[in-house]
């Protein structure tokens, strides 16, 4: 197996772990083993695409990776296979939660919650399949066959959510959204192109990964009038919008959501100003978590190790010198050399004793959410716990 895996820091381990993480990398980035990674390109392309992500959602990537574990497993009992799958799940989650900024890039700025949900849901499914088919070989054959179809099911789930949710977007409205979500983009683009609805879109920029700015190009290319505003301008922008739609990295037991940092204050502002706050999420993102506040969220791994601050009012992006990015610098190293810093106008240098926190996600309580658009139907937040029970029965 190649050791080029996104140039991530993988601790010395067995071949099985290396194969596991290489599979995960492939499903999350769309890069085959041995191919050059999109991160490593160093051209002057101004594309706003999230080209480091494949079209595979985190839970689907987890399940497809675990299918590879089953194919390689030498276990001849269900107990042995479950042990292999549990270890693989733990290895994946520990890897993406590691402190290395290189490893955190694999999730593209997202939390590991959806990845963990996919692992847990698949482990539950394997156990249920064995209860239905006690013959070990027949059970494995069925799990592999159904698992291979799961990616297609994921796409169909997204289409169903898009069709359900688009009915809540009306002609002449202004929609506010936050971050980059496949299911939200499918919903909005479907409303505009399939149902020919004429609405405008306001999207928050999505610091620190500029997720909203990257998504704005996609919406604009679909013919949706799009305006990007600063994250800090959400209160100002809320006055002029009719509804809010965002995605979720995880839907928790009490009907709240875990999503990109900034979603929680967005929900507060929407409720205070009487605007409906809708969430679009696939049911495989339902997580058996019950947070009561931000401190109850599981450790997310910390995001980018270094966050740089630039006074962008001091320069024009079209005229400024692009920061030098030497090919010799390891990919994922967020530190800047002094010579590079000098090429970025308006870079604010903080004293070493100033601490910078960069949380990936926040928790939005159910009371701020109007409805959830899911492949199980349109749900109230209070219905999530019942659906979780059915999913994990």
C-alpha cells in the first residue's frame, strides 16, 4: 500500500490499520491510492470548489470503509468480526480526532460526529443481520451486498429531502443559509431549477474555511441570486430574509443539532426575529448524543492548529500578491515563514501569549429549530428521539 495518504501523520501500526485509513481517505477525498492529492496542487487556480471532498457523505464513507474491513477480515465468528469492526471504528475516529492539523484536513473542517454515527449504525446493522441470518457466511454475503448499495441509498435520501424541503421555499422569498451542505444545496438548486422558483439567497461567509464563499459560486452558477455577508453580519442580514435553512453534521436525541460553528447564534437570532429555522439532514446523521450545552459536545479534535487574521480592508484581493507556498513545505503545515508573512498585506500579528480558539462546531438546542427535513419525512425536533429508537432497534 502506498504511504502517500494525503501526507497525513499516521502512527506506526499494522498493515490493516494502514489499509483502513487509506480506504477512508479515498472515500472522503475521491483520491485513489498513489494518486496525487488535490491538496497538493500548487497552482494559481481561483476555483472556489471544495475539490478536496468527494460526493460521499461522512457516514457513507465510514460504512464503505468498514465494508473493506469485512472483506479483509479473517474472523470466522460473528464475535470476532464485531471485534474487528469495533477496532476499525475506534481507529478511524481516533485518527480524525488526532491533534495533527494534517489529519484534521481529512474531514474538510467538519466534526467526526457524522463519521461516528455511520460506524455505530453499521455495527448495529451487522448485529441485526446476524440475528436474522445465523449462518455466518450467508450473513456476511448479505451485509456486503446491502452495504454496497448504501451509497446509492444516500443519494436517494438527499433527493427525497430536497423534494420535501423545496416546498417550503416560495417565489419572491429570501433564504439565509450557513456553510456548505450537500443536502441544502440539493434542496435550493432543486427549488430553483426543477420547480422554477425565483428566490434570492444570502449566505454567511463561513470562516475559517470560507465554506459559504465556496458554496456561493455553486448557487450563483445555478442561477440563484446570491449575496455573501460576513458571519458577524447575521443579525443585520436576518431582518431582510424570510427563512433560514442549514444542514447538520449530527442530529442529537433531543432534536437539537451539531453543525458548523456559528449555527447556534444563527438559531438564536432567527428565533428572536421570528424567522423559521429549518434543518436539512439525512437520518444516518442521527446520533445517540444528548448534549445540554456546548461543554457536553464530544471532543472535536480542535480544527486548524493555527488561525491567521488579516485586515482585508487594507488591500484588494485582485491586486495583492498571493502568499508564497513553497512546494517544499509539507502539506497541511499551517505555519507561515517570515518571508510568506511579508507578502500578505494587513496580516495581524498576535503576541505569543494571546490564545486563539478555533472550535469546529456548536450545538443548537431544539427550541431554536422549527422543522427538520429528513428522508424519514418532515419532523418536529421532538420526533427525533422516536426515530432514533426505530433506527437502532
